[in-house]
């Protein structure tokens, strides 16, 4: 399958293990302390609009199919499903500190928390999991303090600067300094595909300095705007104290690749979910 990539330096690599393709960032891999990946819609057993690697239990797919998908993906990426810890995404900027007590929540056991769009941990072996179909995955790795974070940033999370909140929470909990981090902005909808209305842009105008507006959006003759969530999240991490060279941004758009990735925009809502996964390895 031909993958449509944005112009520029390649940042995302396709892997295939045990018949299951997934995406990784070589920059994160180079830290040598994490196992990570971003799923595609290929290699699973789901059918119809969920074909085939759907990771959502709540969109109408058969539970047995979804569980088999996780089993296959875990074997391919190198994690055990019993160690998964799920977010509970409602477009907040809430960050949960994940501990040993959370192991399995969302997959093995019910979650006993709600409204969580970001997860951080320093416990090796726990697999942080967040979910997507156009929104932006944010992977944060601190090799100095051996800690990780994974956050879901849609337009609301981006306006709320969840990336900065995740950096700050890792600092509070683990002593992470912005300069310690390696960060990846994952596959998600690109500016060319992401049309939004005036009310969304007004919130970005409130959240970002006027001097960067041209980098974030432009207006079209129809009165709508094209919004750049990738650049917005880069600027948020820089505002949080990171240097540009610590940040790598995906070159793959979910909406440009509807045969490879689930996209809410491309499918008009008839789709499954992708997953981002991040696990700290044992020392």
C-alpha cells in the first residue's frame, strides 16, 4: 500500500511484525528506554466500517473482534494486553498519574476514573494507551528520570495546551525538565484536510500570540479556515521550554490515508479507532 506522506524529512517508519503493520518514530526508539507504536487499520479481524484493526469497544464493533485485535497488536509491538492502561478521552486537559494500581484498567478491569486525556508514568511495563481518528497523539519520553507521557490533543486539547500540561505534570511528579525530553507529535489530520469554523479560530486567537497566527491558520474564500494542529502543538512544546530539535512531528495525515488509518473526517464518522501506545522498558 502506498502511504501518502507530507513533504519534508521523513519522521515516521512503518513496521510489520507477525502480519500486523504499525508506525513508529525512530527518534523515540533511539532513546532505548521505551516500546511504542501507533496502530493502523490493517492486520485485525474486525469487519465492515471497522475493518480491520479497530481498537474501540464503544463504536458498535463485536467485543471479541476488538479483543483479538489488541492481542495481535500487542504481540506485534511487544507488549502484554494485561498491562494496558486506557485513557477516558473527553477533550479535557486532565492528566492522570498512572501507578501499579492502574495496571489493566480499560482492558482487563473497568476504569475507575473519567475525563482523562493524558497519562504519565514512571512504572516500567505499564502500557499507556490513547485513541484516535484524526486528533493528535503526543508522545513524551524522559530518558533522564525514566518517565513517559502520552496525551490526546484534539483542537480543544490543543487550545488548552495539554502538551504543556503534560510536560509540567511530569516535572511535578518525576522531576522532568523540559530539556530532558524527547517528544513526538503523532499521525493525525494535517492542515490541508482540517477545515474549521470561525468560532474555533477565535479560541486559537485567544490562546496563541498574534505573531504566530499565520503559522497556524488561514482563511478561505468560503469563510472557513484551515487549521494546523501539528504546528500548534510544536509551539506549545516550545512554550513549555523544549527546543525544536527535541520535537519530531509525523509526516503522515490520517485523512490523507483513509485506507491505512481511520479518519473521522474522511469516513464521515463511520469508522473504528486507532491507538497510540507507550511503555517504559525495565531498566
